[in-house]
């Protein structure tokens, strides 16, 4: 999740507060401190260490502000007249320190924009134990960060989302992961509303028109894992059955907003199964006394709050007939977040430079455990797809390693990107495959046992794996992948007694990448013969005595690309349909990368697309054709090339659709094999926009119209986005207005975003202008408006209008909250393709993004656009001619 850019503080609103709160802004008359310590811009240090929090918050989501009384027990290492901690946008009414029966009033000041709060005392505080006390109030946020609220169906709800450093926007705190303490939480809410926190609720009483909910003390937690949710929620309850690791049933709830009542049983029953699988993997009971899983309509993903995970609504609200893609998301995300309950919550990184390990491991576990949960969904292959996608970013010169130094708060959120999740997860998969699943699991268990309820570092994890593998080379190999950026390129050449493998750093055409060396766990297969060896020198010779084509990335788990002589490329392409799914993905990625480097012909990629399109693995089947589509979508092709591509795509997929059949009605394929059902959805998606989509479009138009007229059986949710796009294609702006009106009247977690997204991505500038400039409906959430902007900018027909609107409104966009932070702005501009456009983007957006988390993303975007332009200048005519010939 991204760091919130808070708006200016709001005026204090009337709200019930704890009885000892003072008037806003009142401060004791404290003389200034003469000698000031430096302001900590990153770590606070260990001069003051928190030991326990008591949070007492009055939360009414229907009001604009909430209020709180907070007490923090701390240990002061040495006498001091000042204490630094964190607070952001809190209207503090009083602050003091208490030692025994004596109270020391404090003066307070925010001394850094990231929310560093300095308390100053009139006299020196002695070393030892003391309690800090605060009374304050603060605004709710509109976006998913800090304490935020949303109106759903006429009711107000509030949630918290604190990763990475947004706990400071809800309560004064020592807001860094190394400080793990118990929390005692009390929530005062309107009568009759549900309150949820990390620990079980132990009592509720009504006093002066407020329900007072008290929760049991938590296990030691960092601030970013604390959770507090309030509203007229609905819930379903159950228990996960006892396991060999846990003697008692585990209380489990799914908590959601009122419109989702009746659609929570799927998440409840299947979460039980995932908990059991995870306990078996870690050989350890679920770490917390209960598990709540809560939904919010504006969460962009999910968050692993200890005992109280928070999810985007569509991740949990579904039934057994849900689209396969939605079921896959449930399996991998719930497995990911619940794996965090051990790996991240029970054992927490010591500092933000190791947050990659949390997310990379959980990303791998999400696919690994998700695959065990429902093997028919083929989630295991999806883990590799994420990694190959991350290589697109990691191949750039502008970037960062997986584990990057974090010196200041401004750098923290750079760690939450595809490098951490996609590359890091693929590196974990690679090392697990190289070690073997049992030894890798034993290393994980060793790490968890050693650091239980504490903090740990990447080196602690690497050491545990090396000990389990009895191979010290594991440590430098892993460090080489997480400590430096870039994608390894392994160039294979035949030798008399096998082959020679030479490593270098991959770079696209015209780019000079720095020289880099890795310890690559290289696994090669020829026929049935597979051999793995650590390539830690520039070159190595490998014997191989099998027959047939050489696959330089056996299983596809290796985080590297490969280059082959033409004859070996052709041998692999010829048998691509018989390769395992992971190897087919690796082949498509490496061949596409070779094309972008100017070494291979795009016609070879087209041959691979033909040979893979019937592949039984849905992640592999479109890997090559999607790479061709990326070339077309980037603006690299001329008109003849684009027409050739549309013809090629039609010839590729139209026969498949005839084979699979197409009925867009609800539930038409619910009893079908999941991979077949998902394959049909992919075929229809890729057929749209081809020269043979007229019948498909007409069928979808008819179904969309019937659905919008009230026949909900006419259209299955799997076809929502395509059908609504076809509806707008036919009915134009009036159709878009009707569709948006229907979306805003609905809280359906699939229909609403699909309808709004289809309108925004229509390619009609009139519709785009209406959505961004004229649509003024209080039911439209700010996060939705920003998602629509993204759809406008990514469509080639409305891109320039969206670019101009973005630039004109850049200041307000940067002050927006939640997931739409500074990083998302440049990510929308990556489909330009010229050196001139790269310069324009840098010129227009560089000054606005300097010093923000968006600066790195802007550098990446500029490089992507420039690289595309250089390829177009050098080989654009040749590539366009090849695409034209496809037709």
C-alpha cells in the first residue's frame, strides 16, 4: 500500500471525546530547549523504546473527524528534555509524560513533513520507564490509508490501513517496524455498530450514548499491523477445525458492508481450508486467538493486519459460481495475507529495507498454498507469470534492487512495487526449486522458530536457508539477486561435450547496461535429463547427454532470460506446445526479449504464438501472442502493421472460439473444468478488436442490453467488461451515461468497477471529458474517479486528452490519498513510443514529481518510452512489415 498524501488539516468537528481532552491547540507555557538534536528523517533510533500502547478512540464514521486518548509506556535510555516520535495531521490538544504520580507537560511540534513529532519538556526527564499521554482529534481520510471512511448504500463505515507509515495519522506512535509491543484497544462507537480490532473483544457497555468496546491485549505488534474498523457491518462466523498444530477450534469471521450480506459463505468456508494448509506448512498453530477478514470497497488489494486482515471487496464477496479469475484471486491473495500472519506479523522485518522479504515470500506462498487449496485453478503457474512480467521493469537501467537502502521516510514506499512482489517472489521460487521443497520449508521453519515474536533481517533468512541446505553458497547467490538490480541473460552455445553458458546483464536495443554478476542457480533440461549448477562465474561449461531441444530454464523457475543460436530457438519453438507451462512462459519471455534487443526476428515470435495457442496451461497459451500485442499497443507499428496484427489475431483465435463455444449467459459454464472456462474468457478477450469479432461483439451487445434492462441471467460477470465496452461501442455517449448511472446505483463488487472502467476506457473523448470534468455525483468515490483517469490515459484514442488533463490537475492529484499516490501518475504514460515523447514526459512531470516516490517511476517511464522510440527508429519499418505480412 502507498503512503498517504494528506490534505490540509480540517476544522475541528463536534465529536464526543474522552473526558480528559483539552481544547484544540492549547499548550502549556514551556520554555524552549536550547540544544536541539537532529531531526530523524528515517529511523527514530533506540533512545526511546515503546513497551506498550493503550489506545482509546471515539470513532463515528458519519462524522468528519475522530478523537483519541493514547498512552504509550516507554523506556528512556538516557536523561533528555525532548522525545521524538510520529504524528501526522493530528490536532493534539495535550501531551505530557507521567513518571509515577508526577506529570510533565510537553510542548509539541511536527519537525518534518513525514510526521516526526518532537515533544519538548521544561525540565530534563530522568532515564527509565515513563508513560506518554496524548489527547487529540483528526480527520478521516477519503482514500485507503490511515483511518478512512466510505459511504456504502447510505451507511458510513470506517477502516484503518497503516502500511507503511500511516499509523501516525491515526494515533501518536513510534511508527517503525522494529518496535513491537502489545496494544490495548478501546473503541467508542455509535450504539449498535460493530467494532473490530486485532484481538478478541472482551466487553461492550453503553455510556452516554456510545458503545464502548474493549479488546484483549495483543501479542507484540508493530504499529503498521494495528487494525480498527467501525460501522454497521454484517458478518458470518465459524471456526477452523483443530489441527495437529492447534488443539482448539480457531474463531473465524468474514466481515463486510450490508449490501454483501448473504455472499460471505464462500470466503468463510474456504479460508478455513487455507488456514489448515498454512499451519501444516509452518508446522505451527495460527499465531493469534481469532481471525477476522474484513472487506472495504476502496481497498486496491489487501493488508495483513494481525488477526484482522483487510481486503478489497471483490476478493472475498463471491460464491462457488464466481468467474475463475476471481476464484484465483481469492486463493492467491487470501493465502498471501494469511501467510503473513506468521511471516511478517509473528516475525517482522527490523526495518523497511527488508520489507521485500515479507512481500516476496508471501507472494510465493500465495501461489504455492493457493495451488494446494484448488489445484484445478493452476495457480502455481501464475507465480511465474508475475515474475516474467516484473522482468519488463527490472530490465531498465532506471530502477532499484529488490533490497534497497531506506534512509528516509520518503523512500519507504518505493519498496512496494513489482520488483518486490514479482521479482522477489520469482527469486524465492527459484531458490526453493534449487534447494528442493523439503529443505526450503525446513529453512523457513528454522527462521520462524528463531525469531518468533521479534524482528529479523534478510541475512537471518538467508542463513536459515543455507543451514537447511547445508550449502553456504545459498547466501551469496541470494544476495546477488536481491542486492542488485537487473535481469541476468544466460547465453547458451553448443560445445563438444555439452554446452557453454555465459552470463551478462540483459538490455534492450541501444541500451548499455552496467556489467553485473550473479550467482545463478541454472537448471537446464534436454529431453528427460535435467541438470542444475550454480553459475557464479562469467562462464561455465556444462555436460548434458540428453536428446532433443535444450531448455535453458528447466521448469521456468529461474529468474533469468536466455539467448540461443537460431537452430536451438527453432527447435524449442517447434515443440513449444509440449513444454510444461512454466517452460513455455520462459521461452516466450526470452524470445520476446531477444526481439526487443534486436537479435531475433518478430516472425519467430509469431511462430511461437501459433504453436502455443493450443497449450493446455492458460498462463502459457497466450504468452507469445501477448508479447506481440504489447508491440502493437506500444505505438511501435504503422497502420499496415496494425491491420496485419488484427488479421493474425482473428485467424489465431476465431477457430478456437468455434471449438470452445460461446454463451455469455450467467452460469453457462459453471460445471466446466476451470482451465477450459478460463481459456474461453481469454480467447474472447483477445478476439475483441480483431477482424473477426463482429459476431462476438453483437452477442455481447445483446446480452449487455438485456442485463441492463433487468435480466441478470443474460450476462455472466466474467463478460462484464467486454459486454459493457460493446454496449458503449454501439450506443455511444448516451449508453455510457446510462451505464455509469447504473454503476453508481450499485454496490456489486464486480459490476460497478467493470461498468465505470468500460465507460472510461471507451476511447471516446466526449465520454472521457464528461467523466473527468462534468460528472458530479456524490456517490462517485475519489478512488473511482482516479481509476477512470487511468483508463482514459491508457487508451490511445483519448491519451492526449488525458495527458493534458493530468498535467493541468497535477497538484490536486499529488495531494490525493490512498493508492493513487505519486507513483501511479507516470505509470499511466508508458504506452507512448518516441524519444521526443520521453523528453516531453520528463519535462512536463519531472518538476512535480521530484523528491516524491514518483521520481523513480518517472525515470522508469521515460526510459520505457525512449527505448520504444529507439527500437522504432532502428527497426520499426522491419517490424511493421513483418506484422503486415502476418495478415
